[in-house]
C-alpha cells in the first residue's frame, strides 16, 4: 500500500469510477480486499456517542453494507445473534472503542516534497494525488476515518476521493473542496513568480465581483466539490504583502454563500483578520477556519448565529509559536513576507481557543495538516484539553461536532443505521487524552484497515 505502479496510477487518477479492477502484480491489494463484511465487535469499553456515558462490555454488530446493525450490552456470539457461524468476530475486549475521528481541515496533497516551490512548478495534479494518497493512508492509520480536504491542486482530490470510495485504495472518507475561492491576489491566488508564470497558471477559483464569484462556486460544484472553501482574508503562507485582513467585499461574500447553499453545499472560509471573520459570519457562512484574530465580539456573533469554529491550533505549535521556535523550525526558510506574518501570529491560536471555550462557541476539530505532518491529527485534541476542555469535550470536537459541522450525519457516532466507522485505543482517553495518539484498530464503512496496531496491507 506504500506505492502505486505507473499502470495502476493511470487507473486510480484518471477515472476511478471506470477503473479496471483486474489485479496487476506489484499493485496494492485487489479492490475486493476493501469491501465491508458482516462482523461482530466485542468492546471492553464503548463510547458509542461522545458526550454520553460509556458502556462496559458491549457488542457492535456490523452488516455487509458497512453500516451498524445494532449495539448491545454484553458479549454475544454469532449463534446468540442468529448470524451465520462464519461471521467475523473482532476481539476488542481490552480496548476503549469509539467512533472514528474526523478532521474538518486538512490538505492531503500538501506536505513533504510537495511543499517545495519547484515541485509546484514542475508537477501536475497526478503527483499531488499520489502524495495525497500516502498522506491519507497515514491519516487513516491515526484513526481519522473522515477528513475534509480544503484545498488541493486541480482535480487531484476528486480522483482520490472516488478511488477510496470505490475500494481501489485505502484511505479516509474525503469531503473535497478542490481549488479554493479567492479574489485576485488573495490567499489562494499565485504569488512570488514573475508575471508570465503567474498568468500562465489556471486558477479556476479566482474571482472578482459578485457575479464572477457565483460562477466560480457553480463551476467548483460542477466539477466535483462537496464543500465550498473560500479565502475571505489573506493568509500567513502566501507571499503577498497584502496582510491577513479582509479581501472579498461583503457583496462578494454573500454571492458566494448564496450560490453554494443553493446547490446544497456547506460553505466555509479561511479567515484570519477580525473584519473578514465578522463579514463571513454576517453573510451566513457555515464555519470559520482558523479565526486567529477573532475577539469576544466576533465569537459572540458566531455563537449567536450558530457558526462553527475550526481553530487549527496544533500546526502553529508544530511550526513554532514564538519567533525563536520558528527560526529553529521547519518553516524557517519561508519568504520574508510570510515569516513576518508568522512571527506576528505567535501563540494567538491558543488564546483564541481558550476564549472560544470560555464563551461556549461550537468547535469542530480541524488541524490544517499539510502544515504539520499528516497522521498527527490527534494532537489537536491535546491542544483543546490544554486550553480548558475536558477530555470528553475534546473527543466530541472530532466526532459528533465534526459530523454536524461537516454535514455528514451518518458519521461521528456508533448507532444503528450509521456508517461503521469505529476505532479502538489501548488506553482510556477520558482519563488521559494522550490515549488518542495510540490507535490500535481502525474500521471505516465496515472495512477493517488496521488491527492489532498494524495496517491490514502492511
């Protein structure tokens, strides 16, 4: 599962829905390996619905459709449940079992060599899709069975999303935005290149004016976007000297959200500066990503409107939350404009999440991984506990809260009729939240991808 040969790559990335399923020597396991089968799980302790009381000694019955049939107190075998004798029984009696984690803000195609400016110039979306495949696998092995990818080049994420859905490769369920919506010279527009190279790039999400922005949103949905990602403000990592303030107008913001909602999509936004945050909340955006410079007024408005906050604290800790740490960290060679913005940011994400917890703002877990290494997503929960959440509250951010924020009501809980996304930990995270970093078992849509601490294809 660590590499894909050239022949298989064409299948996976070109047209997953029509991909040839005949196995080729040297490729990952045959798609039949990634299909749900009826199974019985025996859980030592089961937190079926984060926020509610755990059960001791429980049985979960999963159907061949990848959904949960029932949850019962006590241990039952196939005969006791009236199931075929050969129904798989998975022993998790020494484990803490709970729903698969969900991350509402990742960039699977980013990270590692893919962050290099030269790579961005030389490689096409196929390269980024393969990078995303490797990063998605790491994320799945960390217990994150659903992710929302909020920005990847071209159609790279749509091909991977569909290949995972069709059982061709292993990975988390992906809610994909594709290219983000940005104003000219905004956070998702090209920076730092000479004019001819910038103008040669096709950026379908770049728009100016209300009507043009409606067009960009409708095109994004036409070509596969599950969610609309908008760049209301500038960002830290772009090389623009325009800062991190509001860049779309109120009229443009309202046109974007109206177009997205009209076609049944959640609309979320990257927003750093207070003015941009407040403008997006007033326009009716479903969630705010980062929200670094939100103040009490901003957060109270979010609470009043029911807007979700996705705070992405962990990657800033990883990059460095002081100038000294940044200068010794992985982003020490950023362009001067970006470094200046990163120095200014400092520990503001930690202050933000403490304030949001105090004010009772709805928080869903998001990491922005692709900045921090993929597979480290669980550290975001540690940040929340350090900021003042209980372990149970932190678990909710990455399960039931994320399911509501992301518009995926069939995930985030272990209950009849829902997708069988189930993980098991070696220790009790309600006693020590660091237990989320040690995931022993992973099932997504009724398919076992990790058991006894090892990926099934390793």
